[in-house]
C-alpha cells in the first residue's frame, strides 16, 4: 500500500539526506521518563556511539554498554568522559549477554538485528526483580494503520529535520553511521511474540517508523 507517489518519495529522500537527524535520539527523553529517577546498574544493548548510555550514567551507579560493532564502540569510548560510570564492550547478543543482574535494560533500534524471542528471553533473565526494560524498535508496515502512520511521519520527518538543522544542510550525525538491516516482523507479530516472553508488556506504535515496548519485572520473582 503506497500513499505517496514515487516522485514525491524521491524528493523527500533528497531533502532528508540534506537535513539528517537521529530518530532514535529523538526518543531518548521519552525512554528516560519510563525509568526511575535513580537506579543501580543498567545495560544498554546496541549502544552505538553511546548517547543513551551517557544519559543513563547520569542516573545510575554503573552502566554497561554493548555493541557488536568494534569501530563504533571505539568511537563511543572516545566521546565519553572518563568521569562517567560507563563501560563499553563489544559483544554479540543474545549469546554474548553480559553476566549480571540489571535494574534497567534499554535496547534501541537493535532488536530487529537479533533473534527476537531469544533476545527478549535474555533481557528477561538479566533484569533484576522490579527492574525496567525499554525497547525501541522498528517494524514492517502491513496494516492500514501502519501505512497511515507512516504517511503522517513523512512530512513530520522533513519538518523535524529542517528545524533540528536550523534550515542549514549538515552532515550525517555520528550516532546514525551504524549498519542497518530491514525490519522483518510486523507490529502484530511483535506483540504476539513479546506477550509469550514478557506477560503484561506494554507495546505501542510510535511516529517515525518505531514501536516501543516497556516491561517491568515482578518485584518478588
């Protein structure tokens, strides 16, 4: 289902390339609002250049940030002040899940690179009782609602890029240079699979081709 013509889409793609902005970082404030004001240990899975990990370090006592890309991990270390309690590690998920129990686990635009159920299972096992998991992911549009939300996002994306770049063309942000992969699961498939692993998880479609998942581990488990 296509709402916009190929010609319009090509024009918008050229505009967006000239005025890039980080869709994932756009949701960092929202992610932080889902978390306690203070917490102990945190894990950021798929940390990229470390923007979210540095935010988490402002609230947590220790942050473990992992990514499968050694180049972006080196860059993340370079961008992070030594005074922040963040440890950057190269690791593949879910098999390379770091040992420990975490009060907070975040995963932004990474889970579609992974076996979905296995990744959620690893997050569930690594989350401390009463801890919070927040996932921001991508999904494959299929339903009329998906396509309508995508159509709304197209002009909003261009407007946001213009505003964030203050009307001046700019280079692609460092945090957007990691490799990408096309999303395969629809939102409905994600909801069903997540419900099997994380009963009670809250999922919602978001603007800019994302969805959110929030799950809190039972305090008494």
